[in-house]
């Protein structure tokens, strides 16, 4: 069973203090995220169009999208990297959060839709719906919609996790079940009579909280909200994994049967992590939708959840910050490949996963440690090990 040994400088301090002292990589990553977001926002709003310093709204939106996907990768790393739960269905929680936000944005259109109906979205008018379904009630309120962004993925994760973990479903069997869950939801949301826009999904959004989604100011605000959500999500996950709960979680990952034998309710620890992860994924989806302007059943596609696993593996699972880096790197590569060589992207993604599996088992963030270990002088390595052994 793994144990966590604190250094003498941080022993006895709280999780936040340990984050500031013992997690320099995460700290500098968050600083870089906020610095880049602020600089990009400033150059978009202050530098005039046509200037060499001006950053386009497209770039602002693209960066905001990357940060949302980074939060999604962080959510998966919490359960996969620290709990050993390889979920192939986290795209479902992301999509549910996105649909909750999309429903709010659709209610804000009012009579500005194609059919001019202030009560029903255009797709409902087209399908001859006579009244708004009961499950759409309340989504004209931003606070209610934000509550649903967290509650819907959280409740689904709780029900699924309660049944799966109590039944002691683990390993590949759990992964298959999570993939089946997101596939079933995708088929359900594709149905026109389900009330979520069918194949087309929800789109043609106008504004949020009264601010136009086409405005540069709104796009910048969404970018900063995405950066803030990523920062808060990282702090929550770091607090969890650095606490006593996190140490038990790692023990569950490394030796579940032994941890259960010691008297811990393993299913409870896994369930908490799974629900927190689902809520973070839902928040990521909610921030993603107003920036890309659409949400459809394609977001439930199992391939999206598999790509998410690749992001975390490439960055380095079990580190939190590595998952974010992996999401940023892979999605930037996807943007470049789909623009330059669209047919080659899937091959590049597969090759990236193979390379990571064979030569970078700890991801790109583990590459530095491998290089340092290889080239560090034996005497220096011996001295360093003595310092660790003697605390």
C-alpha cells in the first residue's frame, strides 16, 4: 500500500500550505494559465483591430475552450489517477452540464427565434409541441440552471457509482459499463421526441445574463470564468488528494482488498471521488457551450471519452497538473492537424497514445524526471537518497 511522506518543512501544515510549498508545478501552471488569459484578454479588448498586438475573438474563444477541456481532464485524473477508476463515460457528465447550460441559453432567446415564439424553442415549434415540457421549467433562471449543471451530473454519478461500487465492479468491467452509459445517453438524446433538439441539439444562442455572446467583452468574461473554474477545480482536487481522504483513496487504488480488510468503506471513498469528478465535468461542459455556441448528442459519443483518457495519459495521470497539460497539448495539436491535415489527425492521435504507452508511461510531465534520473551523477543521486531517507 502506498504511503505519503511529508517533508519536514510541510509536516503538520494544512493541504493549502502543502500546495503552495510542495506543488510548484501545479502552482506555476495555474499562474501561467491566469497570466496568459489576462494578457490575451487585454490584447483583445485594448489593442485595435488590425494591430499586430490584437488577439482575435477566435483565439480568445479557442483558449477558453482549451481551459474547459483542461478542467474535464482534471476531473478524470481525480478518479483514474488517484482512485484507479478508468471511466470511459466522463463525456456524459460533460455533455449533461452542457445541455443544462444550453437549456438556459435557449430560454433566453425568447421571441427572437425563427418562429418568434417567446415560450417554446424553435425546434419544439417545428415539431408541433404545444407546451414546454415539465423538465424545461425553471431554466429561464440562471441560478436554477447553474444548480442543475452540478446536480444532474452529480446525481447520475451518485446513482451509477452507488450501484457499481457496492457490487464491487472494478477494472475493465467498470470501464465497459461507463462506456455503455454514455452510449445509451447519446442514443436517447438523438431522439426528436425526447425534447432536446434531437440530432441538431441546441444552438443559435443569443446572450447570457443579458450580454450578447458575440460581444468581445462577453467572450473575454467567459475565458476568465473558465480560467477561474480551472483554478478552483485544481485547488479542490489538490486539497482532496493531499488530505487523509486522499491517502486512503491512493490506498484503494493500489490495494483495494487490503484497504477494505483494514475496515475502510472503500465504496464510500470511491463514490465521493466519482461524484466530485462528475460535478467538475458538468461545470466544464457548462462553460464550454456558450463559447462554442452549440451542444448536441455528439458530445456523448464514446470516442470523446476515449480521447479524454488519451489527454490524461499523455500529460501524466496521477499528477493533476499533468492532465491539464495533456489536454492543452493534445487539443492544440488537434486544432493544428484538423486545419493542416484533417485526414491525418486520428492516425496522429493513435500514434501519440502508442508512444506514450511504450516510452512515456508517466506522460510528458514524467519525462523531466526520467531525464534527470538518467543524467544525474551517481554521487549526487546517492546524496539525494540519503537526504530523503533521513527526512
